[in-house]
């Protein structure tokens, strides 16, 4: 799944366009590397988001439907 779509579907970021803007500004890293919106993500990837001075580090658990997507990641503080 594309990174920008995953961030929207999992409700980490509210809109896909906002997710793409954050990625384009260089605020999102996947497994320690600067990401593009088209970066393919899969279970086990670690997404690091720096947005508005806050950091979120997320480990992807697996893919699922939109209804249960919120439960499929864990925040690493």
C-alpha cells in the first residue's frame, strides 16, 4: 500500500492530501529513510512522523479494512 494512503486509511493523518504534504516536506521517514508518497509500506515497517513539533513512531502490524485499521499499529514512544 502507498504510504500516503496508509496514513489516511489508518487515520494517523486525517486526509491523504495532508499526508502527501507532510511527506513532501520531508517530515516522514520509513525505516530511517526519507520517504516519498509512493513508497510501498508493509507489515514490520517503522514510520517516523515529525509534525508540528511532535514525533510519532509507528510500527505497522498488518493490513486490514478501513474499519479496523486504527488498531493495526502501535506507537513507540
